């Protein structure tokens, strides 16, 4: 296999897992609130990373400067990106917030070019824009008059910006310490502590008794997130942000496909158009 396609496959794996995680997470909302579900999911991912530590963790990792990059990354993602996305969905509705959040690859690409010095061609930029437009088409549904304040735009844009920064920080840290596992281990451990702290400050006490099915669906989401994050960091470790980020951002396509398979979504021409744009953009990126 051509080595150039390895990071693309890792990115596709991450997109698949993140897409499946959305479907599973929605099931968990029947039993627990979104903030509790996200905390359980992040916690499950952390448990998986800690269970892998006897096989993948090396003592010398902690003396590498890259550990601080992963630490800083964990302070903002996924704890704040999930929080902002949740607030955006609550205030603006999931359709509008998801559509705006689809701009994450544009932030990631801009950061990769300006900060990491990656090169992007016009053709690659066209593929990225095509992918973003396709995701927006998939996410958008006609709604009535806007019933949210303009300032709320900060929420989904902030979530998209954090996801873009996450890819660039991850790539920067991996250049110093090329271990996708350790990047996941540190950033998610930090994020879990942050999510627990935010929950404690907002709610007042941690949930000690939870419905079994809520734990089950949230835990399954955490497993998918763990695999997806390892795939994401593996893709960033071996590939460029300008190529990897748009592919990872296609996870809504997998969410829709899985929803169609389980008849949670009806097929529409809008879906066909969105999938065509996304797949066309990805194919265009891959052949560059």
C-alpha cells in the first residue's frame, strides 16, 4: 500500500468512529442528560487509554517537551468543544449549530498553513471547501424564523475553532513526540478532569446513581471516541493537517449512513447531494 494513503485510512477510521459515536450518544440522551453523557464518554475513553498504558506508555515520554503540548490541547479539547457544541445545539438547534461547526477544516487548514508552514494548493483548497459545503448541505434543514440571538454564533464557531486548533496542536506535539497513544492519553486525561470540574461547578454534585442503559450507551460512545481519537492522532502523525482534517470532518456522512441503516433518517435528495459533494471533495483531496 502507498504510504501516502495510510494517514487517509486512519482519518477515515476516525471519521467512521466519530460518526457512529453521534448515533450512539443520541441513544444515551433517552436516559441521561447530554453533559452527563459526555462526561461518561470521555471517562470511558480515559479508562481505555489507562488500561493500554502497561503496553504503550514509556517513562521517557514524560520528559519530552511534547507532553506539554498534549496537556494544553487537553485543556480545550474535547471538554470545551463538546461544551460549546452542546450549548450551541441547545440555543440554536442542532441543525444550525452543526452546519456552522462544519467550518472546522477551514480553521485547521488556515492554522496549518500559517503556523505549521504546510503547503496547500488551489486544488487541495477546492477539495476542502467542497467537503465543508457538502457537510453543510447534509446538516441543513429548512427552519422557520430565527429565534436565537446573534451572539450565539460565537458558540458553534468557537467549537469549530477549537477543533481546528486541536488538529494543529496535535500535529505540533506529535512532531516532538510521535506517539498517537500518548497524545490521546494525556489530552483526554486532562479533559476528563476538566469535564468533572465543570460538571461539579454547574450542577453542584456528581451523579452517583445512573441508569444502566445510560451508562451502557455513553460507555459505548466512549469506546468509539477512543478508537477514533487514536485514528485521528495516527493520521496527524503520518500525514498533513490540510489533508487529514477535511477527511475527519466527514463524520456526519457516517452518522447519516448509520442512521439510514437503522431507519432513523429518511433518504432525501438533499442527502444524496451532500454525500456527493463530500465524497467528491475527499476524492479530490486524496488524488492531489
